C-alpha cells in the first residue's frame, strides 16, 4: 500500500495492538481500527476480560477487521510475551501499538500532592510509565522483523497544564512524553516511529468519576472549539499516527483538545 494514502483503508490487513481496551476510550480505538479493516489485539487487565471479549466479538462481527482479546497486565513481561505470541499466531505479527492503558479512572479520586501515598505514586508511575516502556520493548522485535512499525503513546494535556489533584498522574504523562522522544530516537533506525497523542479532558465515565460537571463544562468553555470532547474526537489522530502515511513523523506528541492548550 502506498505510504501517501491518508484514508482509513490504509489500515486494511494491518495488525494493531491496543492496551487498556476492555472499555473506555480504548474500546473506541479497537472498533475504529477493526472498522477500517485492521486486525486488532485488544488487551486489558484480567478483571476486564468479559467486557474485552464481548467488545472483540462485537467488532469482529461488524468487520471488516477482526479483534481478539488477551488479558494482559502492561507491567508483566510474561503477559507481553502472550500478547506478542497471540498477535503472531493469529495475524502474523504487529504493525502498530497504541499504548492507551493507564491508571486514570483507577485513581478513584483527586487529592492534593501532600495527601498522596508513596504506594499510590509508585502504582501510577509503574503502570503509566514502566508499562508503556515494557509494551514498546515487547513489540520491537516483531516490528523490526517486519521492517518497521508505529507506536502511539497516549499522554494527556495535564502534562503541560500541571492540572491539580493528581500530581502522580501528571508526572507520569510528562514522563510518557519524554519516553516518546527517547524511543523515537532509538527506534528510528528500525523504521519504527514513536509518537504521542495528548487528549484534553474527555467527557467519559472516567472523567466524570474524577471531576464535577462544572469542571468539565469549564474545560469545554476554555476551548477554541467551545464544546465537550468525546472519545471519538481522538480516533483520527491516533489512527493517522498508527498508519503508514505518518511515516516521517516521529517523536511528536499531538494535542487533541479542541484548542484548549497551545503549547
Ligand atoms: N478520559 C480523559 O479525559 C483522558 C484525558 C487525557 C488522557 N487520557 C488517557 O486516555 C487513556 C484512556 O483513558 P480512559 O478515560 O479510557 O481511562 P480508563 O481509566 O477508563 O481506562 C484505562 C484502561 O487501562 C486499563 N489498565 C489499567 N491498569 C492496567 C494495567 N496494569 N494493565 C493493562 N491495562 C490496565 C484499565 O483497566 C482501563 O480499561 C489513558 O491513558 C488516559 O490516561 C484520558
């Protein structure tokens, strides 16, 4: 397929791994890639297995791509071996990875940095940062063997804004941005691009758990586009950075927030 094509059909026949895909925004990525003809390995923690399997069955039935679910914790190298083995056995390898999994809704509540525990700090940094690195490490050999690949790390605009209430999460997303740049440099010689997408506040279950309706409305008002953000608003940027046609873009983190943050 030509690398100059920007249509969604350039995903046809490719294989994409999406983490944190048991529900939430990750589920929208799975549906979008499969709808564009990609084969998708959707992964999430074991507790999300029922929802993830139902999602995979649903998008496979809709086609044209096929999705399978693998229960995998992003912080487990053993689980990553299983994900890569499934992708290889079912679809022949991996062309793109979307590192979407994170402790976000799992934060439960916001808290001042003086009230965070060492344990919660370590948990958030381990999943959001170390897990992203482990994912990159796990897929690199198969991408190399295929002559290249695309990695998309999901960041957040809070890394730039320093939004209060979850300093560990903010720090983790800033670390993901640094990892994106480092990995882009190190994997460039293998024709593997590494980019990020930094969403603004999405009006989803996770955000409604952590924020008041007034907070979400204020975020919408502060945007150039002046409206709330839906999960679907992220799909275009993620799919392009996972596609062949973005092949000369690497080390970038693209803000997708309707024009709220201009840095
Ligand atoms: N919702 C927003 O407003 C918003 C804004 C900016 C960035 N983001 C980012 O977008 C992504 C998706 O957000 P969401 O709103 O769907 O959040 P969410 O909390 O609903 O989803 C995160 C998913 O990651 C999974 N996960 C958590 N720990 C894991 C682990 N150890 N191994 C594997 N999977 C694990 C969860 O089970 C869950 O399905 C996250 O990276 C989040 O940080 C979200």
